[in-house]
């Protein structure tokens, strides 16, 4: 692209003022937002990725869905959140010594989550709050239609077949304390619900049952304030981290139930409060049928609560369809946003108002215009200013660099998101008296019934009980789903398995994708990281070497780019300059896209635009991103 270097330099120098003296106390903005997505309890911590906590009215008594197999109890803790990304996920880590059969459950109530992603079953003759669920209980019969007879209470009808499912996996803490005291582990819940009875030791994904709930329409009308949620419950597991995520369904042959594995992302910056341009931008994005939208920053002109609400309304109007809105003949939406239908059957969820049936998720970073001291409205509507989320095997990282760089706490957070599963050494002695070291379940079959089933009793020495490799793992074994090895072993982290079981040093290897973390793949025993895309309002380096439209610290910029170059970052997108440019640093392709609606820089010859980012094979082996400049 032809750019007048002198004009561009003058423009950049003139804008240097906003970089001076505006940094917040180190990490203050990051830490202030943590309470929006981290729920810290005495012995457990729930962390939401791509969802933020919203106000709890406290008017309703929350009960775990009956399909969860958990009784509603006084110790229940509820995390009410709004989804901002296509597939939010949650982790629940717990301290040693927490028994899931004696610990209060944690409920997640997620709003603004599209009901079309997951299966919908109607439970015949059930109450409104328990009628629509993601799975038909195993004791129920699936029928074509519900009848009015009370004896058909244990029947359900599949209303909708989704492309994804909600699953949970467990990652073991590899500390000696956790591995040596297998008797402290217990089934997740009672064995009367086998689908989720043993989540504490589910090292491969198992389904989580959830319920669709919401305000019931009054005379087939839903007011604008009515809402619907996806509700599920978890129990903490001692010495375990549970991960709940939304993954594509597969058929019997293992093929994904997705019509297209290409992911399309829209990226832009610098709308700067220009609503007319923003409407045009949204119309252009909607016409391209993208999966996700990222505003890099400066969506508003001043970051006030009123502007955040105003722009959220425009996003909702353009990119969100609620139950009944698409049925134009039978349902009508009035000027106040109330949706009224001729009959309950015109809604996909007749008992839940305003369920989201189609949505293009939208997140927004912060620009230098938006550094308000109070970000509560922004957080509630658009999420946190630092985001890590996944679409298949692609990781999306949004960084808050509106101050011209990263605080030390943000840098540590970024490093943790890009952590790599490097091969670690391990040592496990050769089996003595066994062909292979037995699982605790196999020990139970061998030991005398009068003896306690422990690894120590089984192998005759102090022992660890470690996660088995995928070929020996059986979730139904529950707390006995572990392999007994001598306590002299040097064990592997993250459910991985040692390559040698003969007393000589081996290396830790993955045997399933889950051993490598979300978005990563296990290939021939080695963890392959996800393809990563980074979105940062301020680029670490600008295209022509000047400092004014890049990180204020050259050393931090170099450190960050070095980290990106080693972490499979395929592209970095920035937007501080009101222009378009593309260049490379440290082997990473960098794009400047600042033409979201504000007046363009005098030297720019591109005009208002956004970037269409296409990642082929995003759910298997992602290919290099394809970038198209879309003008509007």
C-alpha cells in the first residue's frame, strides 16, 4: 500500500500525548475485572472464559435441574453469567481433601447462549422449569409426541437436534499428596445417574445434562425484560480441575457433526461513537455470515455507560435473533421489544421467554477513548477486556493494551494462556508380580473382600494412583479409575502417561487430546498447540519503526513478540492507527485495521473497512488464516 511517510509520521507524532501519564496502577484494571469471571470460594474456584457474571436479583430460589442428578441444597452457590463468545467454557479447581459427596454444588446459569447449539428434549408432563433439557434422562423413553396421560411422565420428545454438546473432563493434580491418598476420592454424585456419576475421574469427556429455563410467556407474550438461561450444576472434586466446555458432536465413525469447519471472524477498530457508520458496518458483517465479531477498541467515543448500552442495543438488533422473532407470520415484535405469538407452539421453547435462537457473538476490547474508571456496564454487556476463548482448535486472545502495553499481571496471564505442554521426564519402575501395573478397579477384583481396596494393599508397597492412559481408562470405575504404581515413581502432569515403564527415564506423553488442554491436539504422543490469533488494540511494534502507535516499552514489545513467535501465533490484529497496513515481526503476520467508522487518517487510501478472517479446518487441523479487506 502506498503511504506518504512524512504525512504519516506527522500524524503519529501529533497523537503521542495520549500515551503519556495515562497508565493505570499496574494491573489495576485487570484485577478489578477478575470478579466478573472468577468465583472464589473457601475451597474451590470457578473461572469463566468468555462469560461474565451479571447481577443476581435474588428473587428466585435456584434449584439444580433434576436431570443433573443433584439435590438442591442450602449450600448451593449460583454463578449467573452472560455468554459473550461462541463457546464459553468453565473450570472448577478444588483443594485437596474436598469430597464431592459432602460438598455443596456450584450452579452456572448462562444467559444469551444460543439454544440451537445443543439438543433440546421436552420432558412430557414436567414443570416449566424442568421441561426442556439437553438430554433425555436415561430412565425415560423417547417418543414421537407427548400425550396428556399422567402415566407418560417418563417420556420425552426430541424437539431439536443441535450440532454441539456440553461435556466435562477432569485433570488430576499430580502432587504426591493427591496421588497417594486414593481413598479420599469419591464418586461425583450417586450412581443413580450414571451419565455424570464419575466426573471426578472422567479423563475423557462425558456429557453434562442441563435445563433450558426462563420467564414463562403471559398470554403468549414476552416482555423485553424477560430472559432465558441454560442451567447446569457441578460438584467440586478434591485434587481435580473440572473443565466444562461445548464441543461438536461426532457420529459413530468419529466424524464431526458440522456442515463446515471453516471459521469466519470479523475484525475492526475505531468506530469512535459514529452510530451511522456502525450500522453500515454491522450490515456488511451480517451479509458475510461470520461466526464471531471482534472490536479491537474505540467502539464508543468516551466509554460512558450510556454509550456502551447504546452500542449494545445496535449489536443486539443486528446480530441476535430471539425466539419468535423469526416467525414473522405468527409472532410480532412491537416498538417496546415485546414479542407476542399466536400460539405457544410458534416458539422453540414455549416456556422460556426471549431465548436466543441465533447469535453472532460480539466482544469489544478497549481503546484509549474508553479508559473509564467504572467498567461495570462494559463488562456486563461486552465481557472482560482480556479474553481467552477457543473455537475448535483455534485460540482467540484479546489483550487490553489501550494504555500502550501490558501490565505485569496481564503479562503473567498471557504467558499462562500460551503455556506449552513440553515433554517432561518421568520414571516408573517395571511391574513386579504383574504383567502391567494394575488399575485400582483391577485391584478390587483381586483383593480379599475383607481388605480395604488401596494401591498399597494391592502392590505391597507405598503407592501412587495415577490417571491411566486412554486405552485403560474407564470412567464408570469412578475413583478406581487410576493405575497403582510405586511411590518411588516420578509421575507426569495433566493426565499424561510415561513412555517407559521399566525403571529407566522416559518422557511424559499425551494419549488423548484432553491431556494437552483445550484447543490442543495429541499427535503421536506429542501435544500440538492450537492455532492462535491475537487481538490487541495497540500493536507491539508499528509498521515503520516509530514508537508512537505501538507499545511504549520497546523491551516489552520484544518480549511479547518473542513469546508469540514460539507459541503458534498465526496472526496479530491491531487498530490504534486509523488506517490499514500489513507487515511481519518475529515471523508473525501483523495487521492494522482501524477503519471502523471514525474519519480515516489523511494518508490512508483504504477508507472504512473491516477484516474478514477465515480459518479453514478450524475443528481439526487449522490452516493459515485467509484475510480479506471488506470495505463498507
